[in-house]
C-alpha cells in the first residue's frame, strides 16, 4: 500500500492558504467540526467491507474486500448495481436488491461490535476544548451505531446537531449531508466548519460543500484515493489527527 509522507506544519499551512485563496475567504471563522461516523468515529468499515464481500460471493458475484471501501457512502442499491452490471452485464432487479441487502444486513449484525476508533474520543474532547462544536454527519441509518454515539462519546454530541440517513434525500457524494450540517449549526458558511472524512465519496461530498476537508486514511486504500478527490490534508489515523490537533487548530485560527 502506497502512503504519502506525514504532513508537517508547513504542509498544513500551505493547504490552509490554498483553501482560503481558492474559495475567496480572508480567513477561517471556525464554529464546528463535522465528523463522518463509519471509519472515523467507529472502526466499523471492516465489518461493512467483509459483509459486502461475503454477501456478493453468496450470490455468485465478486466484490473484492478492498473495493468495498471505495464504495463506502453509496446507497446499497447503487453498490449492488455497480457490481451486478460489471459481473453479469445488467442491473439487479428490485427484488434481488432487497434480498442481497437483507443478507448483507444479516451478516453485518453477526460481526463483532465495532469499537471506537483509537484517538477519536480524545480528539472530540480536544475539539470541544478549542471552543468548537463537534457534529456527526453520516449517511448511515444503522441504529445500533447511531445509538452508541451517546454512550461511547459521552457529553460530546447534541442530538439536534446530527445529520443521519433519516435527514437527507441525497447521500454522499452529494454535498447535501454537509450542507444540512451547516444549516443545522445555524446557517454556517463553509469557512466556519471543517470536515473529517475517511472515504473517497465522503471527501467528494465535503469538498463539494465548500468546507476545508481533512482526510483520515483508516482503511486499506492508497492515500491517493482520498487526495485525488480533493482532500485538503491527510492524516494516517484518527490518533495522528488527535496528536496534531492543537497545532492544526492554531494554524487554521491564525492564517493568513
Ligand atoms: Mg466513513
């Protein structure tokens, strides 16, 4: 797996300056940090990828484990149709989609419980101490994980400031989830929020929303999969982002 070098303060400074110039903002006026959930707050993507791979194999289709990470954020129907088209030359019927997705849900529920991503809780505490409001913006409707946000990250998230599958019509890579997050936080402008994302389609959504986008590469994809979608900076893990939060926040607060 190809990994780029760890970003230092100079890289972060350059990324910040480039973002402001590109979007015509004189500076940041940060209020919130919007966090994706799967693969960012919870180490849940392995379970999704494994379940997708095994489900497709059960139905005679091939979706490599690693490729499942590329599709993170897509609707189930869209993922199934991409694979069906490639493998069989036609899309799946609605009944097939229902059957395949039900099977995937069954396998997913048999997976070991996804743990908190290492570094995530401390980062959320640090973000709060910096005077910013941490928010969750996810395309997920997985009740088991959504309910655990309050118990696994006590005192962090306000229910009225969350965006989930139940709030939006268009999932990522459409920017709607992040635009709705900014609206819920009080009609914020893109320079008043930053995004933390782990998936190529999630990065696409965040960049399209106009926000400064931090990629964390917590899965098996090459860094280029996230950087090519326009991520402003990239960290190799949530722990690394947590460790560099105070210098990152200082740079964002003082640039130009
Ligand atoms: Mg994710």
